[in-house]
């Protein structure tokens, strides 16, 4: 859904799975070492209410259902 800089470094990626759009996850990735290899530092369930999820599913319905352009 989105990618944002984390205030502690790295990137926060907000993930909504097309086949399971009832949950939203936050992944924290950070580049480490000389090669800047990405490392998963954290993965957690995002703090979205049922109403938030319902609104996301309505607002982003076309994107959620777009199988050809999804990652």
C-alpha cells in the first residue's frame, strides 16, 4: 500500500494482501553493510480498526483487485 521512511532509519512498508484484505501488515526493512543488503528488521500487524479496513477496501478496490500489476 505504501512505503515511508522510518524515523529510526530504514523503510516502513505497509502491506495488504489481495487474497486476504482483512489485515494490514507493516514491514521494517533496513540496508546494512557495505553492500547495503536489505534486512527485515520487523514485521507486525498494523493498528487498523475494522472500519479502517472497510474504508481501505472501498477506496482502493481497483488496486486490490488488479492482479496484473500487483507485486
